[in-house]
C-alpha cells in the first residue's frame, strides 16, 4: 500500500516515467526497500485503472510519463494526513518464541540468545549505514533511524523474554519440589497443629515472672 501512495506523492510533484519513479524511490529510502521497475509499472497500471494517474504519450526514447489526476491528489493528501493504524501484526518472531516457551523440551533461552546476536548484527549494520547517509539526505536519515529504533526495541523485548522465561522456570522448579519453607520456619502442618511441648516450654522460659 505504501508503494502506491509513494508513487502518487512523487507524481504530485511532477510527471515522471517508470524508471525515474524507481530511482527517486530508491534515493528517498536510501535503497532500503528493493523496488523493481516491473513493480512500478504494475502499480501505475492499477493507478490508471482507478483514475488516479494519466498515461502520457511515448517520447523519442520510448518512455511514457505519467501524471497525477485531481482524484489522485486528493488520495495522496489524505494519505499524508491520516495516521497509520497501529494495529498488532502477526510477528513471526513473537509467535515463534511464544510457542517455543510453551513447548516442553526446547531450550528457549538458547533460541533467544541466537536471535539477540542476529538482531545485534543487524543493528550494527543499520548504524553503519546511518553514519554513511549524507547530511542533506533527510529522507534517508529518517528511514534508517526507523530501522535502528526497531532493532533496539526488538533487543529490549528479547531481554524481557529471557527474564520471563527464567522466572517461569524458577517458579516451575519451586512448584515441583513442594511448598517452600524458609529457614527457621515451621512447616505448614506443624503450624496448623499448634505449639509443641518444646515450644511451649521455651515460651514459658521467656515469659516474665
């Protein structure tokens, strides 16, 4: 969906042909999302069908420039002013760890550590790419910043997963060995039975006369 509106936004600036749209998209996103010319022209065909763009005539080099219609301008203006719905998505990693954590016999901690290392490498790549963006390339800076923040957030979430798994493991271990009695405390059965003769004697010895 974002490809469609990105193309409309670029055409709202001026008419462009397919390869020019691809090049401009790559420039503004710092080539972080692969976009081939075939995908551009397929999207342009749909936009023309929906009366959002107009197809021009071929130039001397056989290229066709597209221009935006009034309806297309309304749609892209609405896209810019409408917030993106922050609805939960089917995150493969979240589902994978959730099932692993509830499947007996799996080393979930090892899985989390492997994923954390992978995300750390990805974060380093994003930070390296971010440092290489030109100071005047605002679009590239913003896109790569989003990648950096997303990777950092995933690492924090993995840390939380590891803590939760360890906590659940400790709770399960305590539950399998019966009620935990702190050192020096009477067992639940003895507390229910009341004071023993020994404790009564000790209590009497401590009582003031």
